[in-house]
């Protein structure tokens, strides 16, 4: 899954991710843009995780960070995304990429 996720970062393909939501107590499916793979700088648990932009979030905050054990599946979609849709900060990615201004 990690390899597919990182390939989707490079190709700028959207992904459909199925994951176990601790908050909801069940599996959820979301359409996302893969953003990065690595630790969360703000979390106490520094384990690597999947960071993605959740297009279908029911909350204002659209960044979704999931530990690998929460992810059931990742399906790369045909549709692409533009990083400018969500990147509004100075980036410091763990996974190197060629996203132009947003790299």
C-alpha cells in the first residue's frame, strides 16, 4: 500500500482509501489526494503515517493522517489533483516530489 500511495503522490492521482475510523468505530471510504508519508510532526506518536487531503470530510479540517494499521486498502484512481487545490503552507515533505511551487 505504501508504494501505491507514494506512486500516487508522484503521478498526482487521487486515491480511494478504506480505513478504520476510531472515532466512528467502523470502516469508512474517502476520496483523497495523497500528500505525504512520514511521521506527524504534531503527534506524540512519531510513527510513519499516510497523510492525505480528504475531499469528503464531514469536518472543516480536511487533512487526514492514518497509521498503516488503520488502512484497509488504497485504490489509485484515474482522476488527478492539483496540489494548489489544498497546499497553502510552506512545504517540508518527507517524500521528495516534483510538484513545482508546492514541492
